[in-house]
């Protein structure tokens, strides 16, 4: 009844919850569930999972932009690989905090590497 990713991420010990939804939203959920050939509960779980994932990403991007966490820590918080998080940050045009000291350190590293190969 669930896709493989969802079942692995959330083992099937399910709790029941009640939520009040506007009729239009419930009608859209039911129509979507019918198109996707899943029951309403399964679709709602998938939608919530997707929304929670997006929220984790948004919070991680905000924390990185505000300088509260490193890119690596943001990727962990978002549940993404470092490479995926780099792409998210790039897509959202988040400035990378790269100082002149960082540049000096990187240039010195390159100089040492070049000298070592000569």
C-alpha cells in the first residue's frame, strides 16, 4: 500500500490523527488519490512527507544563509547530500560566505601543491 521509500523511511507503525480540511481541499485530495490509484490516507501521508521534506530544506537554507550553520550541517539537517545542498543553495542564489582570508588560504594551498609537483 505504500511506495518503497516511504515504507523504509517510516516503518508501518501508524498513528491515527484527525484534521479539519476545507471541502475544496478534500475534494482535490480525493481526485488526486483517484488519479494516482491510492487511497486518501496514503496520498495524505505522501503529501505530508513531501511538505515536511521541503520545510526541512527551507529551514536548512535559512540557517545557512543566516550563518548559523555550515553548508555541511545544513545538508545534514535537510536530509540531503552535500552536493544536493550545494545545488539547492545555488538555485536559490544564496551567497556563499567566502572571505579574503579563505581566498588567501586556498591560494597558499594551491601554491604548495604546485611547488610539490615541480
